[in-house]
C-alpha cells in the first residue's frame, strides 16, 4: 500500500479529505496517486471499476472514500463491505488497513469474517457489525442467508470487490454477484467498487460488477513500466517432453542466489512438489527455500507465509495459491516454470515481482519441454504487445442460481416475481428467461421431476399469500451448511503415523489414495513418504530414506492453452525462419517442414504413419488439451465404427495422437462437423467426464448435500452412494430434467470443451491436409513421451478385470469354478 | 445369461449380474437390501430430493431377473423397505407392480434392521428361513455355517494397472455368503474394512458385479 513520494495535489478534489488523512500522507511525504484521487472524486457513482497493476495502491484507492466518509464518527453500523477471493487476502488487508487507520486516529472499527472466524464472533458481527467488514464470497452468501440479514446490512453504503478479475468468470463470482443483488435490495443506494488487475476487456468485468442496468465507470491507472521479462536460457536444451522443468534447476538456483526473494510458479501442485524436491537435492548452499500450495496443511502454509513476511526465505516454490495480490516479502524476481497457458495469468504472476509502483517487474519463463519453448516465445510476444486473452461472454450458470434461490428461502419468505427481478440485476443473469427461472425455482421447491413429485415433502411451499417459504424451517441450517461453489475432488488428509506424532502433511485425492499399497513411496510437502495404511479417512505415512518416489503424482494441468496463445503459435509457424528461437527448437521446426509440413491456422494437419508395428494418426487441432482430449474420444469412436481398430490415444494442448491396428486412408469424414456432433450426442450418455460434471453441479444446485446437520463421520456403509447412479437414473427416467441440462452446458465449456472443437471446425472448414509419412514426424515425436494415455474403454475394462481375477486366483492357488 | 456359477454347501448357485442370487435347484431367487422407498424417506426427513425413480428402477430390475430365471420362490433378504412409512406410502402404481411380481410365487420377507415388520403386502414374514443346507437371514452371525445374508452392502476395490475399480460384490468363504445390496440408491461398504474383513474367513473370495460377474480373492488391506 506504499505510495511513492511526489508533489501533493489536493486542489481538484470536490470533497476535501479530512485533515487526519491528509496529515497522515503529508507526514510520510507521500502523495495520492491520480487514480486514487479520481476514485475519491467520483465516489458517489453507483459503480466504479479500477484497473491497476499490482502494487499500484489499488486497495487504498478502494478504501479512501470509505475512510473519508467515516472520519467524523457519525455513521452507525456497517458502512463498507470488502470481499476478496482469498481468506488470506482478507486477513492481509485487515493488517494493512488497521495500521494506517490507527495512525490517523480515525474512529473506525475494522474486522474480518471468513471460514476461520469463531462462531461466537460471527454471531456478534451479525448483531453489531463493524464499520468495515472484510470477507469472502462464501462468508457473504452465508450472511445473506440469515433471517436478520436485513438488519445486519442496514446502512451499508459501499461494497469493494477486490481482485474481481479472479472472480469474474467463476462460479464464486456469480454467487457473489447474486448476493450483491440481494444487498442492493436490503440497502438501497449501495455503491459498488471493483478492483482489478490488468485485463483485456474491462467493459466485460464492468458489466458483471454493476447492478444491471446501472452504468459503471471504468478508471484505468497508469500501468507502470513494462515488465522486464525473458526466457531463462540454460546450457542444456529442454527435454522433448514432460512438465517439470527439472533440467533448469542449476540455472534457477543461480538466479535465486542473485536475487533477494524469488517466487517460482508452477502450473500444478504435483509439479511444484517434484521441482521443490529436486531443488533441495541440488541446493548445496542450503539456501532457505520453501514451498506453498493449496494442498498443504494450513499449519505448513502458515509457517511458510510467516517466514516470507519475516524475510527469512530466498525463494518459494508455489502454485496459483500465491497468484493473488497478497503483499508480503520483498520479491524481486518471478520465475514461471512451464508454459503459462494463458497470457493474463502470466502478466498477473509477473506483477508479483517488485511490488512497487514505478519499478519494472522482473520475470523469467522456463519452458518445460521443447514445444513449450515455442509456446513461451509466443507468450512473451503477447506480453510485450500488451495483448491479453479476451474474456468470453459469461452467462450465469444455473446451478449457482438454484443455490441462490435456496439461500434466499433460508432468509425468509419471498415472492417469485420479486426474486426474479432482483436476480436479473446481476449482470450475468440479466438475460435470464422467466421460464428458466421458474424451472430452477421448481427444482429448488419440488426437485423438478417430470414423472413424480414429492408433493408432500417438497422443500419449498407456496403460502396462501403467494410467497414461497421453506416447508420445514429447520431446512435452513442444512442449506447454510452447503453454501459454496467450489467443488473439489474428494480429498484425504495425509499425516505421519500417530506413533510419529501424527503431524499433518497435506491432502491427496481419494482416488490417488485408493491406488496406494503399503510400502509405496510418494512426494508430498517436498518430502518423500512411505504409505503405511489408512486410518479412518486419513492416509498414514512414515518418513523414508529413499531419494526417488515410486509413485509419480503427475496429474496434468487443468488449464488448456488459451485461444490467443494457440493462434500466436500458429502465426509463428507461417514464418520462413525463427531467429527468435534457440537453435535446437529452430532446427526442429525446419525439419518438420521438410519431412511433413507445419500446422496452419485455417487448415487441419493430419499425419499418419506406421511406428513400432502399429498405425498412428496425429491431428494438430491446437484446440487446447481438454478439447483435444474430447476430440480423441470422438475420433476413436468413429474409427472403431470404420473398423480401423483404434487402441488408444493421448492429447496435448496442440495435438491428439491415436494408435491402432489399421491405417487411415481418408481423414476427411472423421472431422466433419456433422459426424462429430452426432458422435458427441451418443458419447455424452455414459461418459465419465459427464458424470463428474454432473456431480459438481448436483452439489452446487443442492440436489445432493455435501454436509448434513449432526452427521457423524463417514462410516462407509450406506453413507454415500455414487452420484453416477443418480445421473444414470435421471437419463433413463427424466432425460429433460434441469440438472441434465445444466450438466450439458457445463461440460460444453468445461472439461469436455466442445466449444473449442466447434471453434476449430469453423476455422479449418473442409481444409484438411493429410500427410502420409513413412515414419514419426519431428512434431509428433514428443507425443509418444506424453503421460496420460487413454486406452479405448468399453470391453477393455471387463477384459482387464477378468485377466486380473485369473492372475489372482492362480496366485492364491484357487481354481475358478466358472462354467 | 452371464451368471457366475459356484458351489456352496453342495448346492449350485448363480451370482447374477444384477446382484441377485439364483438357486436353480429350488427355482429360488434371493435379493437383499432392496431399500424400496429410499428417495421418499430422504425427502421426508428433510434430506435431498433425489430423482424419485429408485423404487421403479429396483422393481424393474427384479422383474427382469424373475422373468429371466422363471423363479417360483423369492426371498427378500431384509431391509426391503427403507422404513415403515416407505412401505405404507408406496405409490399405487408401484405397489401394483410389486404385487404383480409377487403373484403366483412363494414370497418370503426376511426381517431386516430397517424393516418395519409385517406389512400389508402378503407373503411370509420370517426372521430367518432354513432351506436344506442353507440358512437365510439378514445379518450374518458369527459361528454359523451355510448362511446366506445381506446387510453390509459389500463392495470391492481392485487396482488395474494404475487404475482403481470399485464394484458391488458377493462375499464368499467356507461358512457364509454375503449378498450385495440390490436397491438402486444403496451405497456400499468396502470389504477391506474391518467389519467385513474380520467377519470373512481366510481364503474368502469376492464376486464382483458387472456385465459378467468376476470372481477373485477378497481384497484385504495390507497388514
């Protein structure tokens, strides 16, 4: 929150700042940034969006009008609500705001309220709220669900949404904006302020932030000097495949040595773990280096955060958990390991270095493999050209809407018409058709089933006066316990054995835990541990002297390369030569052009060749990993029908490699839009991705509950049944049910990403180039090293199970009595 | 049919892909833990409003097994209804469907821990039922032999080349047979958990349900 020294300008202000505040600035020889001043001048606007780079005094700009309005001590109750996407950020802001407010001697009470706040404090805050309350979207949704919400929020004047760019396109953001629609009813005249990092399309964020159809003023602060950003050159060329960046460790250590504090970003937790482990093995100088990511136990994370604040660390290996503007430590270098996948995120990460307004941030990108050299080069060009990824049009998802209806019901009776109008004041829901709202209300009330209704036991009932209310008021507690839109895979805690103190280490996904056998070693918290067993729902491990984990925790990245980056790469391929690329990569591309050809943006390159006794097909769709994966599933299905006997495939952000028994003569029918859509429809039916998507939406919409009142710990039996069964049942008996519609819509833009396939089909048209080769092409070669190969399922599952059973029965000396 | 055929106390029994047990020697079909009316009960108790088609789904499945086998006798091995109200409030069409399945067959309701006791559906209500060498009861009792029971909703998890597969299963050792839950919305208990792993003797086997049931040594936790 530091402001650089400079001349103090107060002259243009329409509303003078109270002397306590101006005095405080003057005493420090600080001035008010132009954008902070602009925010003050226009503080009466119904909605303001400030776009400023990290370290630009953004938060102070958001709070100054509040401090000015509260300075005379006459306001009673809540005045300003501050919402941030991270608990840690709320706590950080509290620290950084309370200091100045005390020094200014202002009569302002500031408190935070997150999942970590005690229930006693929370109750007190509802009855007697502070002037400024710092919270998260989930905690706010919870507050809105109480019957006394009206009283709590009386007098609320301003709401500040920090890091709104991080919320804008997420369900957390949608939930927040629905809560705001409620607040605007409870506290008429409420003004909204959004604080955002640099984004491509501020108007899109403004649309989401403003109360529809209010206008939103957009203020763009001076973005500061361009970042000093480059690719980290190493003596050793990057490997052909893989995502870890292990080859670059000596060069990274050298950079850590030369800087005060370095943040080393990775795209996944697993990669961060592996990198940290290898970093320590190579860390001969014993440089103090820590690791920070969301799967680590809270105690572990807090230790690292504290060490960082105290300036005790030279470097932190981290993931998205440090993406947002938490202001700690004196970071002067950011290293991004692995291609950043999207330019926006890269820019925001770079912003973490040199948290001072007028100094350029310094960053280095480490490509993890040969293809990423190209991707990183494209990303660097995009950053230099100030071209971020565009925001897609965002329509509010219906599962979040269903949850909001339940939250509204928990707060008391409501008229459907009024709620509908209120919801449409949230930008993402402005175009919500009444019939869709009614379906969601029906779902919340009765389950929304076509063939049978829970007449007697429905959740919401309509009173004689037409208002909807909970049938059983006790239901409110259950609704509150299930607020939230973040659905994680089922996680299990990892701890040391009780005999070794039982210290928590972090979490692993349940399916990962289920694969472990006693004695298996794996990485967590930068340490290699040995699996000892499962106790209750906890994975118990012990220390191990081994240096190499037996089980790799590689789980790939959930981020697909953005459309803009893919386009830039394809544009690069059109060049005659690539002087900007390192020699090894340059030669690689030249060789590809000589042997086959390079992919182009408005054509689809399909290569086929025999290799290792099998036939292979590669489709360079550049549609991002999720879409290329879906493409793999659809194409193999089609090939199966054509009798080409596909056996499996693997997908990356730029291509899908398929192997099978028979050669492909003509790829054209495989990629016709009609064929793909038709296959898609059939495939959606029993697909595991759809079932996973269904589960997430079912939890958010309230079809099933995550938590129930007074529930004991899972006992195993009957406690849970697979949501797959619900999905299958609905498909069979109620195929038009709203939950299935939601699932489809989610899948289209999420893991299935059929949208990107359609985009690809539109740009390639019927321009498909088939290169029949005698052997593997240079561009295809790395695909053979790619993890995450998908066998063609169907009969395969059953056959593998039967083989395993036969092996086990023989091993156990039992003879199967199968007839 | 893709049954898995095995011997148990001198009798030839079939594990059906649906989770029912077929005893051709007696033309008897046995299914455990139907939990009819489960979705209704959950809604009634203020829980989630699940797709209310589970009872229909379970009865459809049972109907298919009855016509495929031509069973003359049926044993429902307990927890047939999720509770008293579930049997009382059964929708008319579903009750008719169930009565249709019962018509012309000897039908035995074994008492389970969820069951309310005799209901107005006809059939014989018994705590346990002895037929030749086999004893049918809901919950396994230690120290018995030739026992066929349910209650635990057993499931087994198998690792296949780095992938893990979990399916409902029969459990079998030289004293007892435990049936999987037959109801549509029934969860399961991993057979590696002590409740089951301590109950089943050494050399116990699991028969995993699927398109074709598969028999393998019962997975246990490494000790």
